[in-house]
C-alpha cells in the first residue's frame, strides 16, 4: 500500500494538488497494477540476459504454494565460502563468475523495494516485499506456469533435504571442491 501511495503521489494533479481516482485506477492499475508495472520496469532495465535470468531464478525460489495461491518464501543466503567452513548453506551458491550478477540483482531489487533482506535464527535471507508480486505480476505468473507447480514443490523438498543433511553432517566430513 505504501508503495502504491508513493506512486500515486508522483502521479498527482500538481496544479490542483490532488490525488485522483483516475490516476489510481487508470494510470497505476490499482495496487497490483502499480506493483506489476514497477516490477516490469525493473526487470526490463536489467543490463543483460544473465541479470534477467538470475532475477527469474530468484523469484521462482521465493515462491511457495499455499492453498491455491502463492506466498512469500524466505531464501537463505550466506557467502559461498561459508559452506567450506561448516557454516550455513547458501541457496544462491552459483558458480563464482555469477557472484557479481547475483549481488547486482539482489541490490537492484532491494533498492526498488521488490525484495527485503532480513536475519532470523536460521541466518540471513531475502524475500519478496509483497505477496502481490507473486500472485498478480503477469511475468511472474508466466514463469511459475512454465516452471510448473510440481517443480516448485520438488525444489522446496530438495532444499529441505539439503538443509536437514547439513544439520547432521560434521563440517570436516563435507566433500571438498
């Protein structure tokens, strides 16, 4: 709501100093439309296909099926070197050459108020700021449909198995690179 109000303020009638229903409904597309348009602008402004591909992978990791709709899922992240030291596993542990892409996309999305960072007992994470991003952004819905609900479920199950395995394995027994 605060995001949409900010967008509405930017579209206000400056001469009359008014927020208008027409701007809210027609120009912004209400709350979900404003967020979807903003997400599209951010996605399209990314510098190349590597950045756009990472954003897609990130969004798909942050989706959880929930009684016919989608809800936010925390995606835990740490530095890639943490696993080697026996710490927490990074769900974004991609090849090193993609680290600058990963860091850039995460920074861009956080600056654009599409995701937020946090920390809890399990570690540092990122998650979508809004469930609406997952449920109403047409591009996200296309990604989910193409990826498939069964793959979303499988991705969550595999990640849970990795976390459980990591909790039971001593750091010195992990395989080296």
